[in-house]
């Protein structure tokens, strides 16, 4: 997790703000530090994410469009991992790549 924090930029997402949009190209992933968000597919809530969760990694890892929308249900603090630093991190840190790929593959199977 420290590697993710160092690779990213701290950001604050206001309450009820969609910060990832289904069907759009991936530009970043987020490591949630506090607060929470809901994950929607076709406008239907399918999951909640909270502190310690990573969102947005699936589209970055697989080079695909986003498969869900993620919207905060409370103000949240997160680390935003832009595409280039994310790619550098997973290229140089096999353990991080493996963990994030495992999460992304599990999410794709349930999509």
C-alpha cells in the first residue's frame, strides 16, 4: 500500500460525486483512504467500497473502458494514481502488479 500512496496524488472527492464513469477510457485508479463510495453497473448499485479499497484498476490493467461508475456516498479522501505512474508502478513492482491484477480479474469475472 505504501508504494501506491507514493505513486499517487492525494485528492478529496465531495459527497455524491461520480469520479469514475462506466464506458469511459481509464485515466486513473484510486486508493480510498477514508469515506466510502458505491459502485454502479447500468445505474444499478452492485457494491460498496471503503477505506483500503482500490477502484479503477481493472480498466487500467486490461486497457479497457470502465465497466462501472463509482460515486461517493460520503466525502472521501483518496490517492489518485494517474495512468503513467500506475503503469510504472506495476511494471517495477511485481508484487503490486500481482495483487492488483488478481483484484481486477476477480472483478471482471463478476461483471
